[in-house]
C-alpha cells in the first residue's frame, strides 16, 4: 500500500542573492528541483513546538511533538537550504515510511539542535497544514 499523496512537494527554497551580490546559479536550482520526489516521505502536522536553551550560552534545541499518520513512520526535523541567512530559517517536520507500514496514527516527538541555523530573527517550523514562527533574540 502506498502512502496517500499530499501536495507537499517542496522545491528548493533559495534566496537568489549570494552574499557577494552575485546571483545564485539558477541552472543548479532548476537541476535540483527536477530530481524525482521521494514517495515515502511527507510533511506532517505538529501539535506542540518548544525551544529549549542548551547548557552552553546561545545554544538552542527545537522539540516538535504531534501525531504521525502511520505509527511506523520515522519523523525528523529538516532545515530548508538557503544561499544567504533568511529572516526565519524554515525547518520542516517530515515523516518517512520505510518498507511495510502500519497505517495507524501514533504520537511522535523530534528534536534538533538548531543554533547554527537561526535566521536573522529566528526559525519557522513548517508542517503539512501549519507554520509557526519563533523569534530568537
């Protein structure tokens, strides 16, 4: 059985302006976007988002919790690629099903250390049907 199709195919989100003012090579972006989409992974919804400071000054952990549509899915938090530092760095909640699965909903929690990913204002958690911006000062 194949996972239900969701219109979640993301394209590479690059800010098309490099740090030196030169435009990013659009052919490379187009080549990346032309690669086949995975069939086993989907953006999934989240219910709770927490930012926890680390024990070292100015370090942060993102904890995202929710219900995954298939209890056998592996859920991870995946930052979007950018050519320059955005205002809010997007971090997607993605569930991937490997092999035979059990199409029964179940809880998940995923964690990522995101200190090196913070945009100029913060981060944005992206799920299947919702987004949440978090300012980090």
